[in-house]
């Protein structure tokens, strides 16, 4: 917020008045993960600027053609996809897996673990899918500490989602 106030104090005041939960991901009551949210209506409106000049039947035909084209394109892309994760998320997961290699895991309870990394202690609850680092709760991608726990139990990272869905 200090950077925002340097640019324009009014913007800072406006954002604070609006409430952090409306624009800051970490304060959001809805878990959006790392997904960039956008208004799909704005996207559709952008494509249909010229079609709005047509009579209603012509407009609806253009809408149908647009959605059919999008559906066809997305189905084609999906047919070549052999993983449930996008490239960026795979990279994050791989990076977290590498970081987890240097950590020490000690069980505290049946689903509760202490993970030690460079003098820091993190608490991972694989039953609830939480870590006190807060990354999984925000991104829904297993953090390095969660991965360290799973590796210590000889579990695959894909099994992590099973515990987190409760």
C-alpha cells in the first residue's frame, strides 16, 4: 500500500474503503487459487461489437457461431492434453518438490506433521490440507512442506488432493 500511496493517495484511500477482501487475494472469502479472474461478459461483448448492429435473429446466429467456435477450439486443445495441470502449475509443483528434498519431517499426530527447513518449523495437516505457511490455502497447489510430508509417507503428490477435499 505504501507504493500505491506514493503514486496516488486517493487510490490508496479508495482501496482501503472498498475493503481488502474485494481486491486482495489473501483476504478474499472465496478461494480463487492462482486463477486470474475476469468478467466473461466483457470478453463476449468485445467479440460481439459488430454483431450488435444486426437484427436479433442475426445477432443470435453470431452468438451461436461464436460459442460453437470456442467450444470446438477448446475441445481440440483438451483432446491433446494428457495432464490435469497446466505447464505453469507443473513448474510450480516441480519447484516445490525440489525444495522439499532438503526438509526434515517429524510426525506430531496421525495427520499432523512438523517440517523443519533452515531453522524454520512448519506445521502441515494433511487431513485438512493446510500448512501454516498458507500457500496451499491460497493457491491449492501443495507447498514444499506438504510435499515433504507426502514423500516421508511414500505417498504421491496426487494423493494430496484426496485429503484436501474434506
